[in-house]
C-alpha cells in the first residue's frame, strides 16, 4: 500500500477540477489547496529523511506501478484542459473568476504537466520522452526539454546556468533572467547537437524548430476548436505554469555555487549544490522532486528511488511554502540567506 502513496499527487488535479466547476471564490480552490492546505499538511505530517535499503531499491525499481502513475497524468491533464476550455467558451465569468481559473489551471500544468514532463524527460525510452514533450506543449515551454537535459544538468550552480538563482537575487528578477537565458541557451544546445550529428538548421532533427511549429499549432487548434478568448486563456495559463516552474528552479538552487578546480574546470556536481526538502506531503505531490540533490547527482535515477543527503542544504519549509516565501523577497533573504553556505555567498 505504501507504493500507492503517490496517488496523492492526483489531489492537485482534483482541486483544479473543483475550481473549473465552480464560480466566485471557489475558482481559486487549487490556489488555496496548493498554498494553504499542502503547507499545512507538510507541517502536520513532518519530515522524513530515511532512505531505501538496497533490497527496497531493487524491488521498487522493477515495479511498473510507479511509471503508470506518471503516465496517467497525460490524459488527465489534457482532459482537464478540454474541460476548462469548454467552460470558458460556454460560461460567462467575471474578471475575478477568470483570474482564479487561470491560476488554478496554471498550478495544474506546473505540477502535473511540467513536473511529470521533467521526470519522463530523463528516461531512455522514446515513448516516455515523447510524453514528456507532449506535457510541455500546453505550458508553452517545450525548449526546456533541451536546455534542462543538455544545459542545466551540466552547468548547474555556475554562472553559465540560467536556472541557478544568484545570492540576493529576487524571484521576480530571476523570472526575467532565467526565462530569457534558458530560451537562448536551448537554441545554443540545439545547434551543438545538430553540429555533432552533421545536420543543418532545416534538419528533421532540429527539435527547436519543431517546437516553434507545434506550440503555435496547439494554440491555433484551441482557437479553431473553441474561440479566440479560450486561446488567450491557454496562453495565460501556459505563462503562469512556466513562471511557477521558474519559481521552483529559484528555490532549488538559490545562492549555491560550484567552484573551479586547479584545472580550471568546475567541480563535479555534488549533493550540496541543490536545496533539499524532506517534508512528506510535498515529496509525494511532486513525485520526489524535493529530493533534488540526488536528482542532480544521478539524473537517471527514478523518482521513487531518490535519496536524502545529510550534506545537502535543507529548506526549512516544504516546496509550496518555500515558493510563497520567495514571493516576499525580504522575508526570503532573512530566512534563507543564513542557510546558504558561507563559502558560496
């Protein structure tokens, strides 16, 4: 039964569904759930830094149920998108309600689309990587697949990485720098990959070019099937979702640095180059993304096998509460800055 704990990750889509079915303040149900209920549950259930034994690792590594729980998110996310698009087209909402629906849909995409896409994007099987790209599509952030896998994991905690927030950098300024640099670097990685394979810009293997065809086609499809208002809603929730992603990037690597070795190269990525959080509910809802140190240390390791490391800097709050805290920079700096290793400041 413990293996089924990750079914709790579907409570976010459930809260989004309630938002989509509601009017008035209840359109903010997913927002309230993500940033009030989940942090409260994190506090109540506490933290767990225990790691699996070798026998447990071998057992859980082979179980298909952990993969299936990821795969279900693909039809679930697109089913809920179709549902909310239909509601937007057929119902009359106030501006206040539209904001609630947008935020709720953005949270759905950030947690059960982008987060799952991130996990599947590290897999070897083609169909899993294909699902990853499909889930990035409504978030309008397909280029993240290239930059994250071929750039971020190589350059994390260095000045070359757009997704690593600098010490004393606010989350709002980080949104601007990270979004811009990761997009630019995604093109850079793509050109490197094409050159390595002796392919030109118009090659069938130019994924960045495909992404710039697929995402507009998705939005045009929304326009044709629904209307222009729904298309604008689709754009808005895509932007909200990737800003939530960048907020997660912010808290995962804020202020941490890798130093250069005598050879002039940056030291190898270690567990102390990412922030960890062992709060139980956040771990489950985000498919262990909060054990981010081990993910960077061994990116091919599946989510159910990730370890906690004593040497990793640890957030004093779970991910949802940490994101909220980052939205108030003075409070974030006051609480988190003293926890950043002195040598890295």
